[in-house]
C-alpha cells in the first residue's frame, strides 16, 4: 500500500473531529509542545550540577512513561476535521505537536506567502549560525506553502538553494511566490533573510502525483 492509498483509507475510516474538538487539542498540545521545545533548549545550554542533571533525567523519564500509556499506532500523518480541513501536526518544519519544529509560522498574502521563525540553539550548525540543512527545510516548507495557497500544490520534485550568507541564530524571515505552472508542475521561488540581510535564495519544482490528483477528485470537500 502506498502512502496515498493509506491516506485514502485513513480518510474513509477516521472519526473526524469537530472544530471545537480541534480547538481544544490546539489549546492543550500547543503549550505542551512549547514546553518540550524549551526542554530541548535547556538540555543543550544547561551548566547545571551533575546531581541536578541526574534528577532532571529521572523527571523526564517519568514524563515519558506517563505519555507512553497511550500512543498512536503510527506517525501523526494527516488528520481531517468534519469540515474537510487538514492537520499535519507532526510536520518537521511547523507541526503543532512536533517539538523539533522551529516552529515556523506561515502567513498567506495576496500572491505570495511570508513566514517567520525563531531559530534557537537546537538548530545550530557552525558556531552561532543556523545549520544549512535547516535553512533548506524552512525554504522547502515555505515554497510548498506558496504552491498550496495558490491552489497548485505538489510534493517537492527539485529544490535548488543558493546560500548567500551565514544565517545567524535568532529570528528569520521568509517569502515565496509561484513563478509559473506547467501542467502538474508548479515552479516556486523564495528567499530567507535576517536583520543582516539576504541569507539564501531557493527555486523549487513541486509535482502533484497522480495518486493525489485521483484522491482530490474523489474527495472534493477535502482541503488538500
């Protein structure tokens, strides 16, 4: 079974949450994920005494055991609400429930998208700057978002990045827009910058696979 066949099976069999239930989950898991993200940062930056580190480890192990009392049988994937909206809360770039996500916030505008994130110690590559792979991850996500909000979504076919300067840890800004569409291929351009100026530019080609096209045609009420 392909991932797309699995998505169709999930959609057909899932008990879909109401808008109120989704809002309650956001209020619960959003702050919780932020807390775990703070723990990751503290793990990297702590200079605590050994006894305090040992005590903290015991507390983390207790929390892990508590959360493992009930687990999903598979990764979060995509879940839909009763109104057809989708949740990709496991997404590595901006998933609401993923503490390794930056997190990235994306804002659709008229003809383009802008985004922002705060890149802390967990995303360091060379000393004091963001790992180049994280820069690529953010650009990939934002370029894909531009295609999505333009109504011509797809999966990443190619992604070309030009690193213009080192990206300092801290706040980053991104923009992306659709350059053109050729059949099932969407060509998108974008850039990432900080207060220092332009750091990276990207061009991506996003392709909508046939399985997804068929899935959308069979489920027109879904917001894919």
